[in-house]
């Protein structure tokens, strides 16, 4: 099953040095989940050959402009391009009022339905689930209410050992039950042991998205053991006081989070405009957590 994330923006606050503010596109089993939607997100999707029309779910972490100012443009374009299937938006409650005001004054009546889910920023909870993935909120510590999102794959059905099934002439209509892990008692008294004909599916993986936040151990529990952690790393650690003031994290701290929660891989992003190049931020994080990568525009990471 595909489970990967493509980075559409890596900048904090403003677009600069060919870096866009935050947005990411998660592909889980060929269903597409947009995480944050900064200004320029549409252009980034086009640039990297990704289809906005395939997005059915949008998750917005908080209402600072560098995380959602691209939303109205994207929603309008989908309308103009003839979208009719519903679109789900998981975001702070006020997003509905903000968008409806813009639609009202532009006399826009969307051809498709927008389904809003108002995130409760006070508690970590599962806000979405389908056959592929579940999404749990992560309560971050920022200047305004801000939630991250942890995407966890659903456990897949067991894998059939087709050759063995055919060799023993097991009826094909029993395959679905075997996939679910059931042992089968046949009318003739024989038992088909599941373990003889199937193997376990891969362990489900998880992707935790943390932006923007102060370094705060309160959210560590909800991201513990994640496979890939995206964590903001706005500053180098020499700017720790500025990071605290603005409720952001340094590259060193992001790496400490990854190490503390036992993540397998760390992606860092949300870089301040004071950094023209990013290698120092990467090097700093790698002193603590070697498996760190820069989450920069156009890169796709397997979770
Ligand atoms: Zn931000
Ligand atoms: Zn922010």
C-alpha cells in the first residue's frame, strides 16, 4: 500500500528563496490528504504534477496565514474546474466563517459540498477514520490554538498463500474468511487452519505532523513510536530565546523530540526566512538524531 508524503512548502511566515509556506500532500493507498494549505499551494501541486481534484480531505493545523491562506484559492479553482464530489475540511471552527464570508462577497455558490469538522484544540482525539487510515489530533503549544495530526495506517488483511491454497484445492469462496484470520470447520469434519494458508500483513505505519509549536513534552505521548515525524524547526538553537518568544522550535529541539519519542525518521521544516541555506539546520538536528532529512519542496518521503 502506498503511504508517502510530498512536501509542497518548507518556509515559515512568508515565501522566500524559492521556498513556499507550509503544505504537504499525503498519499495513503491512492487517497489524498492535504495537510495545511499555505498561499501558493495550488501552484506547487501543479509544479509537482499532483492533481488537486484528487484531494478529498484537508487538514488545517491553525489559523496563522502561512498555514491556510491558499485554501480559498484552491477551493475556488476546484469549483471552477467542475468538482461535484464533497470535500472534507478538518480545521479550527472559525474556518467556516472565514470561508463563507469570502464566498458570500464573491457571490460564489460552490458546485460541491464542503463538509466542515471543527477541531477541538483542547483534547487529542481521533477525528477521522476510513478503511485505510485513522487521524488523531496532537495538541501543540503555539500562540494560537494549534493541532498536529497523526495518520496511522489500518492493519491490512492477512496475505493468502495462493500456491498452497490451490495445491490443497481449498475452495476460492473461503478466501475472504481466511484473509480475516478465521480457522474453518468444514462439514466433513476437516479443519482448515488459517496459519497454514496465510501470513500476517505488514505492521501499520504512522506519520506525525507537528507544526507550529514550542518544545513541550505534553504532546510527546501522542506521537510516541511514530515511524516518520515531521517537526517544525524554525530556528537554529542559537536562536532559542526567539524560538520561545514566538512559540517555535529549534532544529536541535526537533531532533530531541524525535529521539525522545522513538521516531524512526525525522523530517524538519517551517524554516525562518533568516536562513538562505538550510544545511546548518540539518547538521544541527543530525548531531542528536542522524536520521533527519530536510522536508523541502518537491521531495516525497515514504512513511
Ligand atoms: Zn507557521
Ligand atoms: Zn503559527
